[in-house]
């Protein structure tokens, strides 16, 4: 008689659940149609309690069937995954921008007509003359100044020769005078001539110095007519063409160095303790469909009060096709555990008390096993997996596909 009553009770319960389920589904449909977010969330929580209640009922039914001598059959084929230590990586995804410190507009230092020696796309070296401004006669002035310098230098040499001769004469006359040889007049005349020669040398030296300074000033002005590359790079844009009159402040060409490329990105402040210099990152450039492995080179010390973020810089030099202002997707690996137990996120469940659990297969004999609910503590969560810190051990067989509605003690068939 008991064997007949139990199936009848089960059928009545299932029929009632189906009737209630139809009502619940209609209520859910109404909540979705009304876009009632809070209502949908509350509905979800209620269903969790109902799911636990149904699972408890199923467990009680299996327990009673077992007490009556009925061995429940495996209720479905499930898949399992064996727990083994593996590398777990948690990452933060943010958007960045490719930039370079060496990205400048080159400007002249002198006014005049422009002659440009480069074109767009041309590579140039640091210090290379890429253009010149007409000198307005400065070159002629400099040539004249050099001639003047040469002339006064020759005059200085002549004065120095005369002064050297006057020195020798004075020294000889001084020696004779000490021996009471010769007249005082001869001694004083030699002394006066030597002193006069020294003054002439000093005057000639001053003239050479002044002439040289004047020549150097003209040379400096002439050098400013040359427009040179401040660093090695590529001419990205020619702004001003040949023949135009330019002055200091006029943009001539845009010069970019592709050898010093980096990614700049803003990171939310709550990651400040985890993001450090040397933290590994992966950079994806969507335009190039390219992934670059790098690490953080600079972490900013300032929190932007407008968006509560701090800046980081990631070097990406030497990468073909990477150009300033390209958008980049930055994946910061802020947590790595090389000996982690992890489970695919969709197979970690929550009961009505918000406790996390997984279902494992125990007493495995060939393809047969017994389902068991195991409560676990969760660590970090990646895009596809959850780190399990306690509750599981190496070798446990976690049921994946087919685990959602299993109850403790339920027999399962394990697929190969």
C-alpha cells in the first residue's frame, strides 16, 4: 500500500508545482514587461528558496524510498571535472590610449622664407637639418666677421713679436744697469718701450676678443636659421610648405618618434593597492587585432578627483603598426595564484541562505556515482572561473553539466 501512496503523492506534488509554475511564469513575464528590476530580483530570491525546498522534498522522497527497500536509479548522465592545482589569474579590464612623449611640432627660431628638405613619412635623425630659413645676409656678415678676426689675430701676433723684442732689450739693459754699465737713460728708455709693448699686446688681445665675440654672435644667429630635428623619428605631417615666410612659433612639421610608444590608462582608485610597477598586463589593439604582453612601468601618485582614478603607463615600443592615439584594451593581471583550485562559474550555486556550494560525485564505481552538495568559500573570480579557497581538495570530482537540480545522495551516471 505504501508503494502506491508515495507515487500518488509525488504526482499530486508535481501537478501542483506545474500549476504554480504557470502562475509564477506569468508573474515573471509581467515583471519583465514592466522592466521592474527590483521586482525581478525579489522574484529570483524567492525561486532560490523554492528550489531548495523542492530539493529537500526530493531528498526526503529518496530517503523514504531507500528505507522501503527501493534503490533509486541514476536519474541522468552528468559530466565531472577532477580538481587539480592550476594557475588562476584575476584581471582588471580598462581602456587606454597609445601615446608617446616624443610627439612635437617643430618650429623655426628665425624669421624669413622657408626652404624645407623633408617630406611626409620621411625618417630623420636627431640633429638633422630638416629645413632652413633665409638668413637675410647673415652668411655674408659672418664671412666678413671671420676675415676681421683673422686680420686682428695677425696684428696681435705682430704686436706680440714687438713686445717680445722689447722684453729682451729691457732685460739686457736692466742687467747692464745693475753692473753700473751704460746710462740710466738707456735703462729707462728700454723699460718704457717694454711697458708700452705690453699695453699694445693687451689692446690687441681685447680687439681680437671683441672681434671674435661679434663673429660668434653672427654665427649663432646664422645657426638659428637652420631647423633641426630634436630627436630621431618620422615626419608625420608637413604643416608649412616651401617658399612661405615664417617666424618663431610657426609650426613647420609634426615629428613623431615611434620608438618610445606607451599606453596610458586611468585605473579606478579601489585597485591602487593591487596595481604596482611591474604588474603584468596584456594589451589588445582592436584596430590591429594584436595582443601585446607587457608590464606597468609607471603608477601615478595622484587621484583624479573628477573620476577617482589614477594613471598608469605601459611601454609598447618596437611593435609594428602601433601608432599614437590608437585605442587599446588593457587587461591588468592584479592577482595570480599558481596553485589554485577553480571551478567554472556557472557550476557554483547559492542556496536560500546565500551560501555557495558545488556538487561533487562520491563513491564512484565505473560510470556510477553519488551526488553530494559541498559548501565552499570563494576567492577571486575571473571571466570564466571561480577560485575555491576552502571546501574542495585535489582529486574531488565536481559535477558540471547536469548538476543544477541534483540532491544529496542522488545516484548519477557519469559520462566518459
